[in-house]
C-alpha cells in the first residue's frame, strides 16, 4: 500500500510545486518528496519548517495577486489597445 501525507494532497490541490516548496522551505526536492511519501520520519522540526514554508507561499501568492489586481485596474477597459513602446507605461 502506498502511503502519502496530507502535505502532498494539499500541495497538489493548491498547485504548489516541489520547486516552490523548496524555495520557501530550504529543503531539497528529494527530502520533501520522501517526507510526502512517508519515507522519512515526521518530526516537530519538519512540521514547523513546512508550516512556515506554506505560510510564506500564501503571503507570496497574496502579494502577487494584489499586484495582478492593481495592474488590471490600470488597463481595465483598454486591454485590447495596442501597446506603444516608449510611450506606454509598463508596470
């Protein structure tokens, strides 16, 4: 029987790649994968590191979404206007 963790299901559901989790946790792709497949023991430190990484991803994605919304508001109603290099402001 293959065992997987809630982290792996959560990661798939929310489209968090191993690379993104690696960047935010500092853990290697291989280490994360082994934890997810229950091939490494669960530790309080591991739980804390991954919880902090998920919180960091949430903050990062929130900031990216806020930037997307701000930029959309600038161009709303003019999305199909031709872009003129040098005269249009790039955000």
